């Protein structure tokens, strides 16, 4: 990965950290239970790499001795630090600036390395080498991602997909040459883990959980997607209009009520 692409990927998330933090789902407890079961004990140290606003870091507060959230984007990390201050500055949790291939951690010092909806922004092989360096023997790397859109109804899911697909196209067209972000295919995460040769066991685990949701949140979940935000930042009036239309569709679909929506997850993991 070139330095320019790396910087493009980092800057892609600048400017909408609050929208992201207020609407994205928190990782389900099942995730913690699965990884703790695989580890065979309560983790001493969890490194949450590409932690964003910390949604995937705070979940470990009662389940690990020490948690380090590592995030290169200053806007995202600032939201995480603000929440850390609001909840009393728990000593077992810290947020630091860092890159996936150059972690500020000692060798063999970490039980779990997690990437919540972030591994596809990282150059996989150098990143996996670094993860293997910091993991202790028997330690686990886990990349987990939502399946978008969240399950609610065929009509709204189709509208969600149409908006995000159009936004990705316009973002690509409007981006200056050399300024485009690049993401690796999520469906190749497990293949990348196995290709590295650094893990003695690997597999994919699928799970899900339900959350309450109103129309505003469902619409904002789509608007929090990087492609939509990139197209808006690049001044696409077409995407602005499409986003407003989508919000109206969602409000009509929800009919002023709160609904239960389903988030599906896919976790690809490797055991060192």
C-alpha cells in the first residue's frame, strides 16, 4: 500500500465521527463470549485496532484487564477520548494513535487483537505480520463486520443499497486522481489470514443480534457509510437529494414507530 492510499483511507472518516458514533451498532456480547471461550480465560490485554470512536473498545471494560484502542484518525479518536472522560476515565482503557502495521505495543504482549469493521482498510499481509508479533502464543486475531444493510424490510433494504451503491460510484468519479480510498474485499479476510501462514487455526463464525431503531437512526446508518459521506464532502448534489429522498422513504416505512432491526455479523479469526 502506498503512503498516499494509506492517508486517503485514514482521512475518509474525517468529518462525520459524531454521526458514526451515534448510529453505528455496538458489538454484541456474543462476540466477547466467543473470543473469551476460544482464548480459554479472561483476556489480560485486548488491542482494538482501527477502533474508530471506541464503540468496539468500551464493550471490553468488564471483560478484560486492559484495553488499548488504536485509531489513526484524529476526529474518530477524539470522540472515543471524550466518552472515556465522560465515563470516569477508566484506568484499564486507553486510546492511542497508531497504524495497523506499526503498533505501539510490545512483542507477545496481547491476548486478543480485534478489528471491528476496519480490517478492509488495512494492507492485510503487513498488518497480519504485526498482529502476530504483538500476540502472545495462543492469542487470537478477530476481524468482524456487519452485513449491510440491517434487516428491516425488503423495500427499505433495497433503497439503502441503491443509495450506497450510487454514492460509491459518485465518490469514485468525483475524487481527484490519487485521492481515492482503497478497501480490500471483506470476503477475502479469511483467505488473507490463511495466506499469511502465521496462525495455526482459522475460521469464519456468523452471528447476529437485534437492536431497537427509529427512522432517524436507520436513515443515519446509511448516511454514516464512508461512500455517502465522501460523495457529500465532494459536493455531490445528486447524493444530497438521494439521501433526503431515502430519509423520507425510511420515515414512511417506519410509520412513526420504533422497530427491531437485525444486524448480521461475520467474524474471521486466526489463533496464533
